[in-house]
């Protein structure tokens, strides 16, 4: 899924981990701060045209879940 690869590329700017896995949780596994999440959401908006809300992060706490959410939102537009 090319969207997943792009999301991982975006996450690389914010994550201190050497490896990002699909089931990684943004907060607990990737240790992203609120500022990191805001930056990530901004980059996602600029890249995919999708606005991520707080609810989106709560409902889609892992990388693969967020990827699936972004893809489904792109299909709506």
C-alpha cells in the first residue's frame, strides 16, 4: 500500500524508533508527544488532503489503522 509507505516516511520525521511497524501505537510504542502528533497531522493534511482530528487518533491508534482511515477518507473526497 503506497499510502502506508508515505505515512511511515512522514512518521520518520517525528519518531525516535529505528523501525516503525504497522501495529505500533502512536503514543505507547512510538512515544509521540502531542506536538509530534500535531506535526504528523499537518504533514498528512499537506500530503493527502485529509484533516486528522483528535477523534481520528483515538479511534485509529496504530499506524495501520490510521493508514486505513486516511485511505477511506481519501475515497470519500
